[in-house]
């Protein structure tokens, strides 16, 4: 199948996540990077693009120039979708201009800096035939797809308790004062928005809880903390959640847990069985009951369902991880773009604009709950 032509905004030299996106796009040979505005510094953008093998004429000084010039190219040459990998405060402007110029969007989370921006983006998107994807990477893991299918099939019975945690230790000191650009923008309200920890990794945990269970949070109560002295945004927090079936949930998110890397864990407890998955051991899903030995379910084995099988790449026993999960989202988005060009409909399994809205609502509700004294906040409906 032909490659999807894409451009990238952000992700230039020195950026971490841009290269992760490019690796994911390359893995299935579904995409071709044809242009980019890789930095707010025009010369760094040019250098970044040239280093990636692009023609200098398509290494743009800014995204406004990129969109206008790409839109003017012949249909079989211009980019078809844009990948947004910039700090949060610029996502909205880039996405809106992309829609105005007729380009599909694949964006890093959170979708925007505020819920109002996300609502505006959703309204504009609804008036187009364009596609929007959000890279909640962890939904691409085979065992997360397996967990989702087992919950939907009723193997756990009625879900009653959800515990999800995402802990890191990299912000346990003031990395923003140590020439660390990743820490600098995430802890800066002007670029990150109203939250650091919840906006950066807490929203991933929230998305994973809803994705696997198929349930929706209806209200929450949060305590967000700025543990490191002088930090303006939260670096730690706990959220209590009520779900629409009556289940209760706890979300723990922290970036000051010394020694933790990307310690994401999800536990779902039903009245008949429970599931336990950890990103540090992503090929394993545990199914547990009270009266029988725990069952270890492994990626690539004959016991998994179609969702896990479709997102598994190598035989059992060969490790699969973050890049592969990321690539699963990219591959699905490419399939959606191809299907849209022919009018076909496929089973959409990549997070989209509804996930974007719920993610932004989660961040703002958590910040509001904490700032008002740990009060319960009702979750908006979309």
C-alpha cells in the first residue's frame, strides 16, 4: 500500500518525543515524512529537516508557512496529515490551521491547553471530513487490547473497583533549572497549561482506565501537590473517581517518586475476577479469582483474542514494548486515512476527539477540585 505523506510540527533536534513518533511511523512503512516546521527557530528547523533527509525547500520556518505552501502543492505531492509534537500551549493553533487547510491531524496529548480550546477544535472538526487522532500510546499494547476485550465479554463480572497509577522519578529535583528543556516546558504554566503531572502522565492513566473498562468517570475528587519547592505546577497527585456504573476508582500520578521510571499499572476488579497489567512487564496480563490459581496471559499465545492478536508483531517470548504500541496507533491511523479516501469505514480503535475532550475535562476537573479544597467535581458530558 502507498505511504501516507506527513509533516511534523515540533520534534526537531534535541526533542525526545519527535523521534519516537518518527520511529513509530517508520515501523510498518506506512508513512513518508515529506516536510516539517521542526522548531520555533527557523535555522534549527532547517537543520533538523536536512538531517532527516528532507529537501531544504520543505523545511519550513513556521507552521503557518508550512500549511500554506503545502496546501498549494499538487494533491499527489502535498502532505496528507500533520503530526503535532510541540508543547501544549501551541496544539490548538496548529490543529485549527491544519483543519483550515484540509489536513488530517495526529497529535500528542493533551489535545489542547484548555477544555474550551478542545471544544472549539471538536466543533470545527465536526464540520469537516478530516480525521483526528490522539497518541495515547498505551492503548496500543496487545495486552491492553486483551484486557479491554475480556472486560467487555463479562469475564470480570460487574466492574466495581479500578486502581490506576503512573509514577516517575525524573522530576524529583528541579530539573527545570538544569538546562533540561523537557522539564522546563512541562513545569511552565505558560507552555504546559494548568497542570504538569496530571496533564503529562495522569491523563494517560485516566484514559487507560476508561479505555479498558468501557466506563466513564462521572465525578472526581483530587489532591494535587507541588512537592519540589518553588515549582509552580503539580508534580504529584491523587484522584478519587466515580464511574457511570457505580464503580469506584483511585488514580495515583507522581513525578517525584525517586527510582521509578515509567511505572504505569492498571488493576480492574469485578465481582467475579480481576485483571492486573504493568507497563514494566507489558507482555503479561494477570487474570485472578478468589478460588483458583492466577492465570498469566502472554502476548503472542493462542489464548488471546482478536484485538491483542492484531496488535502483536512477533512470536511469543519476543519482547514488544513502547515503540511497537506507538506504531500500532500510527498503523491504524494510516488505515483510517486510506479508508476515508475511498469512503470505506473501518473499526476505529485509535483515540480521537472524544478522548481528547474527556482528557482535557479530567485535567481541568482535577485542578479545580484540588484548588477548591479537594471538593467533588461533576464531570461534564459531551
